């Protein structure tokens, strides 16, 4: 096979390989978790934390309530137990009981308020969790699709790498050096086919002498306009 043909086959694989590597990079970029998932996760965690804090507040209040209740009962027992007969002392106990009951009443109001806030907090948390689950499901499906694409891209790249290596093994070091240099300077396109007497690389109409040279199996012929290796159709 003329060298230009082999180089053209190599170029096709190199171009495909470049495109696949770009796709591979794009997939890796697209696999980074987006802000929407991170935000939903933060919102759900914050709702859970706020609810937990309210539940702790309620539990603390319940404990305080029990303590106050026990204290009131014990003071009442003292007051009505018959052991205290001193009026001043009895008045003191009555005041203490009143003060404890005021604290209890205030505590009850606070607990009602907290219970109401817990109900709201539970609703907020449920909404945030459901939204997070929905966003995560959608994201996971997207990720699964990307992984599938990545596997296909990597499999094709692996087989292309073998083909490229095999083709390069068939080409002389001198021709490969020319090809590689042109590929670098001509945006990945070192070899141009001749289509309707035109160089496919720069579209110039080629002189007959260039076309005749390209038809010879060797040496390599070049477009006098753009310098690419010519491949006779
Ligand atoms: Zn050209």
C-alpha cells in the first residue's frame, strides 16, 4: 500500500482518537456533582439539624417540667401536711408554690410553641428530603449514562491505540516524523485527499504535476499551497 494511504488511515484513527480523548475529558468534567445536588443536600441537612435542635429543646423542657412538678408536689405536701404551723413560714411556702406554678405555666407555653415549631420543622425536613431524593435520583441516572459512555469511549480508545501502534510500525521513521510535524502544524490534518483535482485540505485546484506525483506510490507528494501530504483518490 502507498505510504500516503497508510498515513491517511493513521490520520483517520488519530483524529477519531483526539475526538474520543476530548469526549473523555468532557465526561470527567460532567461527572463533577453540580451545585443543585450540593445545595439540596445542604438544605436537607440543615432542616434535619434544625429539627433535632427543636426536639432537644422539647426534651429538656419535659425534664424541667417533671422537676418543677415534683417540687410543687413536695411544697404542697409540706404546706398541707400539718407539720408547718408557723404562718410566716406557710406564707413563704405559698409564695414559693405560686412562683413554681408561674414557671410551670410559662414552661408549658414554651413547650406548646416548640411542639408547633417541631410540626413545621418536620414538614420542612420531609420536603427537603424528598427534594434531595428526587434530585439525587435524576443525578444518579445521569451519572450512570455518563459512565456507560465513558466505558464505550475507553474501549474504542484502547482498540484505536492498538491500531495506531500497528500502523505506525508499518511507516518509516522519516515519514512518521513528517506526518507528526504536519499534524501538529495543520490542526491534526497532515494528509489531504485529492477530490475533483482539489486539495481537500486547502481547497486549491492542484496543478497536474502535483496530482501526477501523488499517484506514484513513493515518494510522498505535497500540496504546493498548504504543504499537506497528498493522497490521490
Ligand atoms: Zn492544500
